[in-house]
C-alpha cells in the first residue's frame, strides 16, 4: 500500500506500542482508549476470536450496553464485515471497510445499516483482524459517524499496527486466564444442574444478558464453545 503517513502518525504508533506493552488486567480497554486518544477512533469494539471467525466477550468504547446486546442478539448475522462471512478476504487483507465488500448505493438499504448502524449514529464501518503467528486471536470493529470515514490512511495505520496489537493482546490475555470468579463459579454450578439461562438469571437475580456474558467468559477460560462442551470438560 503506497501511502505515506504523516510524521505525527509514526510518533503516535511508537507511543501507542509503548503504552500497551505495559502489563494490564484491562489490556483491551487500554488499547481502545489509546486508539481513541491518539487516532480519533471514538467508536470501537474489541472481540476475542477463534480461527473460524467466532467472536466472544466484547469490550467496547463509545458504545452502550444496549447496542452491544442488540448486535449479539439480532444483528451480528447481518453484519457485512463479520469475519465468518469474509475469512478468505481477511486472510489476505487483514482489514475490510464497507466499501470493500458492497457498492456504496447498497450500503444504506442493508438491514445492518438501517437496523443497527443508524440508531447508533454510525454511517461507516471498518473491521481489522488481529493475528499472532498467523492465528486469528481478536477482531477490532470501528464505527464512523460519517459516510466514507475510513480511508486508505486508516488501512495503512492498521497494516502497521494489527500484528502489534494482536501479539501484545494474546501474551497478556494468556497470562490472565485465572480461576473463575465467585459469580462464574455459581453460574457453572447451575449449568451442571442443567439450568437454562433464564433459570440461572432468576436464581442469581441477574439479567439474561449478564448470564450470557458470564458464560462467554467461562467458555473462554475453559477453551470450549458451548454448555455441552463445558459440562464434558468439567
């Protein structure tokens, strides 16, 4: 990509690398905050991902809980840039913008744009896959408040930063796979009893979405994808 970034970008990338290299229990939050402060990416989400493009345990910046739950419950299947729809492209490009996969006049008529993006005052999207040793470990999603927000300059930045972010994240993440929290232990106990998510929520006096988030964290820590695999592993 024959794009030259301004000197300030190179300085910011060096400082960004230095900041995220510091050990932190909230490394993904730190990464999103730094991307907002240094580069102006004020709507972002950081997913953990596997090689099949499945996404887990989101951390987000500039978005609210309702938006994330709406995406998880309803709109992920309409997301034109979801990794599961575009794995071969991501393997060669590492990042995609809406204009890379759909004609501009078709974007506004899409279900994802009308149902999810517009209510969030978001009119452009860019997704970056994060890898370590050629293995998919995470996905960054960025939202833009104007059409055609993301340009070749943004692609160049993340061409330089995506491997750095992926490697930094996975080293800190793998060292942070601690024992289950007390609440997660309670959820696991109820799963072993065969309780549904609704029954778990009622038993623990928490929301259905909170149960789902606890389960995602538990699956991640045990390296499984669903309740059946979790019970088998336990």
